[in-house]
C-alpha cells in the first residue's frame, strides 16, 4: 500500500426483507414529513433524495414508496424525476409485469387516482414500442439486409443501437396489458378513466362499449329535463336526511349538466334547506380541485391528436354552450387543430 493512503472499508448490508422493510418505512415517514413542509428548494432536494432510492434500487420492496411519490404535487421534482419515469421504474421494480399491471389497475381504479394520465401515457408508449413499426423504423428491412453487414462493420455503434432497440421491443411485448386487465379498465366507475382507456386502447375496445362511453360523456354536460331537475330540487328539502344527501350527490355527479340551471334556481323561491344545499353544490363545483381527474384527462386528450381523443372531445363539445365542460372541450379541440396546422 502506498505511503499516506487510507484503506476505507465499506459494508453494504444485504437486501434482506427486514432491511428493505426498514428502508421503506424510513422513506415513507420522510415523505409524510416533507408533505407537511412548505415547498422550498430545500424541500424539493429532500424529495429527490427519496426518489433516488427508486431510480437506482429498482427493488420490489420499495414500490409503495414509488406510489407515494406519485402523489407528490407537481413542482421542481418533475424536472429532476418525472412521473412518467416513475411509472417506468415501478414496472422495472416489479418481479413480473403482471404485478405492476395489478398495482396500477388498483391505483387508476381508486377514488383519487393521482397522475392517472401518466400511467395511460406509459401504456400508450408501450404499445408503440411493442409494435413492428418501432423496430422497422431503425432496424434494416429485408430489402436492405444485404448491405447491413457492411454498414455494421463500418459503424459498430449502429449494431449496438439496433440490437438494443430489438431487445427493448421484445421486453415491451412481454409488458403489454392483457385482455383481462383491459376488461377491468373498461368496467371503471369513473367516466374519465374510461375515456383515457378508449384513447389508449381504442382499437381493442368493443364497439358497443365505445358507444356507451360516448353516450355517458354526452350526459356530462347535457341539461336535465325540467321535471327531472324539479324532482331533485324537491328532494333537497325531503324529510329524510338520506334522500337529501342522495339528491345533493346526484347534482354533484351531473355537474356541468345542471350548474347553469342551479344558478337560475336560486332566483326562484326555494326552501331554506334546498337553497342551502344548492349553494353548497355550486361552491363545490367552483373549487379548483373539484374532479381533478377531469382536468388531467382533458389536458391529456388535448395533447394527443388521435381519432379517439377527437371523438371524445367532439362529443363533449356538443354539450350545452353555457357549461364549462363544453367550453373546455372546444378549447382542447382548437388546441389539437392549431398543433396540426403548425409547420413541421
């Protein structure tokens, strides 16, 4: 050993279930602490330290930490470690693709699936990577195969790149969402999850299911018939608390289809209880975080120019002109048209 040198012995504990469990618990506690802090540059730096465990470990025992990171509000962390990359790393951490499929299905089918559009964007990209077009885009075709050996001899780096592309293609084919998982997505209770499913897997969706989806979307901003609205308003003042609660929940579900009518209803003579509940429904609809999945879905639909996204947005754009959802859908369609008209 050279004079003046120092021997440093580094002991790395084995990744036993107990050790990984301890790390997982420590990281989850750290995320709980960070979520309560003001989002300063220092806070984001500490989020990144947690994210590094997911980026570099790819251990199935840390997948719960990765899902907690999905819930971190958008901010500087996305610049360093995007939600799309996080979805990729969860798949890389899973023992089998089906394990990751099941985890993400449970996530997007939950009541509050944060970053759901990132999951669907990953699945959409996976379909392209698994398609023949992904391989033939770079790898020599049969017509060029005679000159390929010469090209690879002159440029060995091309051979490495093309082989890597083929390997990526084969892996993607193994990770495609199976039919059973797709059926679970098609059965989602949330219409926006179904809209994202149609955008991502439209060619695999049954025609009858697609027709039903577009019909359900059309109801989102189609005005209720006057007698149906009057019936709900009467139920807001019912003697049964359960009936009043159900009527309020139904008005919230109808959202854009009834919002303008509810504002007009306040100008009519209503009982104090009915007026109070109408005001509560309107205040909920006006909140920035009301139906956050709708906001995510519309933004994503407006960024992907596909027949499926246009079908969804065109259906919503046909709704009542005074509904916010109608205006948002028309704006998203206009955004697609402007992007299409841009010179490439």
